[in-house]
C-alpha cells in the first residue's frame, strides 16, 4: 500500500473545500449557540497574540511597565472571555447532543482541550509573579504532590512552570483545537434530534 | 466489504448562504475591541509579591518563629516528607495515602530540602563568612557540635521565649533564659532577612548558577506563616474558596469552582488526604465529561431535556408544520439516532431522510439567501 496515495485520497475525500471553508450551511444552524465556538476561538487568538508579546518582552516588563500592564490586562480579560465562551460552547453542545452520528471523537477532543486549558490557565496565574502566584504555588503544591505529579512537576520551580505555560501547553492546546476544528468541519455541525410527529388524533408526539 | 455506519450528511440538508471567513474576522474584531477596552478601563489584578524582607520588617517575631520551626523540625516543611525530604528524623507528616495508595512517595525526594540546613545553617554560614562575624561562626559551631537533646532544649526554650518576646525599635527583646547559641542565630537571621539578602541566599540553593528559575526554598520559607497570614486577611485561604477568586473585585479562575467546592465540604475539608482525594475526584469527573457520549442515560439526557427544541425552534416549527418526520422513511432509525444503521457499499440504500428534501426548503422561509440543495447522491460516513 502506498501511504502517500492513501493519505491523499483520504484527505481529499474527508476534507473538501465544502467541509473546510463552507460558503453555505444547513438551515437548521440558526441560533446564538453556534456563535460560542467562534467566540471561543477568537478569544484564544487574542490570548495567544497577547501572550507572545508578553513573553517576547519578559516578565519584568509585563509586571512593571505601563505598556506591559496593559498587555497583561488584555491577556487577563482574553482568558476570562475564552473560558466564558468555551463553557457556554460546551454547555450548548451538550444540550444539542453534539456527539451523535459519528461525532464522539469531536466531543472527546473538545473536552480534553477544556482540561488542558485549565492547566494552562493555572500555570499562567502562577506566572504573574505576584502574591497570588506565590500563594497558589504553595497551596497547590500539596495537591500536585499528593496526586503523585511531584515526580514530574515541581510547581515551585518558576522556570518549569513558565516553560509549560508559554510553550508546552500552548502547543498541545493549539494542536487539539486545530484537530477539533477539522473534526467539526469534516462531519459538519450535528443535525437536530428528530422532530415531533403528528398522531392520528392530530397531536404532536 | 465492511458495511459503513450511516449518518446524515450535513451538506445534503437544505442550505443557506454562509461566509465563514467573514464570521471569523468580525468575531475576532469585536472581541479584540471589547477585550482591549476592558483592559484599558479595568486593568488586571496584581498584588506585589511578598518578600522575606517585608515580613522581617513588619513582624520580626514571626520570622524568628519560622526560623525556629525550620531548625527544630516543628515547621511544616521540616517534617513534610516526599518530594522534599523523608520527614524529621524519619517522621513524615504530610504524606497523603488513600487506602494505601500513595503516589506522592513513588518518586523519592527529587526536590530535597533539609530545612535546618537550607533555611538556617547555610544562610547564616554565608552571613558569617561575608561579614567576618566570629561570634556567629562560634555560635554555629556550638550548635552543630551539640547533642540533639541539647539542641532541642535550646530551641524549645527559645520557642517559648519568642511567645513572650516584644519588639522595640525593630529589635526582638527576649526574656532571660538558656538559649545557648540559638538566640544569636535567630536574631542574625532576622537581620539577614531585614537586609533583603535572605531571599538571595535561599534562591541560590535551588539554582546552582546565576539564574533564578527555581524559587522553591524561598517560597517554602514564606509558606510557614507569612503567606497564610496575608491570605487569611484577604479571604484567600483554602477554606475561603481561596484559589477560586482573585484580587479585589476582579473575576478569578471561576472555572475551578467544582474543585474548590470540594475543599468546603467533608471529607475533603477535614481529611488528611483531602488534597489527594480532591485531585482524584476531579480526575474522575473529568473522565466522565470526556466519556459522556458513551455513558448510558447521560448521553440520552439532552434528547429528553427541551433545551434543544429552543435552540432549533425554527427548524422544528417547519418540520412539524409539514409533519416531515412523520413521513420519513428513516424515522425508526432516526429515533435511535441511527444506531446500528449500516449501509452496504455494494448496494447503497436509496432511502433519503425527509429533512434532506428540497420541498422542505421551499416552505422554510425564515432565512434570506436560502437555496435548495443540489441533488447529490446519498453520502455516507465511514466511522
């Protein structure tokens, strides 16, 4: 079997332009709920962009300078927006049963992305370099130690925590979000549950 | 050939115009404006980090008690256990073990801290060397060469004395007693902290170079009394939903609410293994979230709840007006969410769900730019 040919065939069948960048969508897609996904993604873009600028200038810049403080504010509020819209997206997708008809993997990737985001945000709070960081570092060490993660992670080591926050976890998260998007686009948004039908008595059931 | 599982193809439903790129750009633009505005108006929370110097200047007795706890093994980190040490003289106080399961101990002591040595004796030895302080050098020698019983007698007397000590002009005044070399050692370490050099002495222990990545020992020194006292004053202790909220009136990491909630109720709020079991409880809940598509009952819950009918209300209004699902040839399969419905690739089914039908589209007039779908062959999904 030629792996290259096989991959080309599979991708071209699964990911047509109609799937990836649709200029049409099913008529049932007509609710504010559908906006939460794109709002989540937009917030993530702002998180990443502000984070790249902050990491380029370094911690003392975002702690002490006026411009750095503004960027820290942008990063902070983009994280709040990201979690707000991601939570709304998750709740909305639950109520739509969006794992149906071959979309279970999409749900799994999304849920794992949520979990990674929580860890990513926590390492961000620890990278602020203020009292909140100090306090949560010493508080959380017992949980990390007790759960057995101490073999890998010394939560009191700022170098490790900062590296996880600006490189390791973002790469994983962006990879998962990209996979999630491709999964959503390749299957299309989940069709609605069955509508009610008219009984012989003329009622809906 | 393996049969293929059937699922409805979203491209075969009636379609309407959609500009995905424009939606993404507009969304990004709106959120950028809102977020930058929020940052400009409200800024972001920040409470400057606490230093040993501040703590020593404000509460020298507290620093003295911290030093004694580190020296005599009464401090929390002195007797913590893995990953920092094996406890004080073999007695570890902070090892969490749930039904004999204790992964905390699996890795040994990778981040070693002997608090007497790291927090007290080494910084004081550096101070004595730097300042040619013969009295301090002699005191350290006396302490280190004394018996353990003698050391404990000095530190116990000193601990009791600190409880009655007063501060005058920033100096700790002790009642008279037999403290041996410990009184001088404690006093000199308080002065070292006041000078601002104690943090540097502690930080160099976990870094081994000019860089200061690892602030473990500095934070562990502060965590005894200094940080908890401040946290309590601003309602940030664990029992006060600490990790869940932030400075002042800013929103905190509210997404940790389920986790911090556990710390407010038994057994997590009272048990010795609260941290460990809270972590496992959250891990279990997270696995349940991931596995929702396969959990019986939970995966059917959204079908029973009427929320989806509100989300797709226009779609349902039309289908029910035309009784489309009542006439659908795939109605029985659709009721079961097409579970077990497969297609033989050699002889694909000709049955098309009613919701694909273009006549449904023409009656469905709520959207501008609506168009009928092209009459494509029935598509299938291979998962």
